[in-house]
């Protein structure tokens, strides 16, 4: 294997390992031994360790006692449940929010959306895009006085984050997200509750379908 160049070494290791996990080359439960990975990629253990920690934050790697780092399982059934719960609860939050949301919050959402478009294609785009995507949606929900629902949504989004990143990187999420976000924001500015909720549900559930199709294709190609 060719040596990885010095430039952004840790990030290149992250991208290499992420690709291997998402493509199925590294299978669920497979140990990720730092010494072996360092030898394969011709780098020291430091960028390997840093990369594994970042992939742990993305939900693609888990650290287990006596086993070290292993690749986590990407589960089709989990995708369905997570995204269907998100669609239901986030639609409820959005509907409640649009009754009270301020113009300042909508201006902030507009600003975040512009930053989202600029983030694509840049280094570490998946991490930046994921953070801005969450901030954008949370801004639209800021008018809802439903703290328990909001907390549940944050938990669901944390569990779904690896699939959201995968959708962005692998399943065509970039090409559709921009137009869907823009339409959602326009509906919100019009205080069109029914239209905004419809767009939001479609946005979340179409992501579910595309991610499930990608995972099924990945499983079939690995078998």
C-alpha cells in the first residue's frame, strides 16, 4: 500500500478507514489494531489513534474492554426505526415551533443554510456539514416549547448521525439536501405549517429509504 503523505495525515487516515467500513471491506466486529493499521498505511500510531477516536464520535468504531477498537454494525432495521421516529417527533416540533418562531431565528437559519452550502467540498466536510445540519434544524425548532420532545430528538439524531454522514458521503445526500433545506426554509418563512411539515417528513423519510437501499446493496455485494 502506498504511503500516506504528510498533509492532513490524520484526516486521510479517517477517510481511508471510513471508506473501508462503509464499503464493507472492514466488517462489523472486526478488530482495528493500531499497530497493523499503522503498518498498512505507513504512518505512526498517533494519527491512527486520533482517527479511531474521530470514527468513534461518528459511530463507526467502538472501543471495547480487552478488545480495543472494532468496527460497529450498520443495521438496516435500525435505520428504519430511527428515521421514522425522527420524522414523527421532528414534525411535531416544527409544527409547534412555527406558531411562535421569531424572524431572528429564521434569519439565523438562513445564515446557517448559506454556511452549509459553503461547507460542501471543503476538508472535513462531513463533520462540518453534520454540525451545521443539526444547527439548521434546531434553529427551525427553536419556537417550540417542548423540551422533552427536543431532548428525545437530540438523542435520536445522535444515534442516527453515522447514517446521516454516510448518506452525505455515499448515498447521494449532498445532491438533494440543498434544495430540500431551501424549500423547508421557504415554507417556514411563510408560516405554512402543513407544507413545512410535509417537506420535513419527506426530507427525513427519503433519507431513510436511500440509506437502507445503500446498506442492502452493500450487504449484497459483500455476500
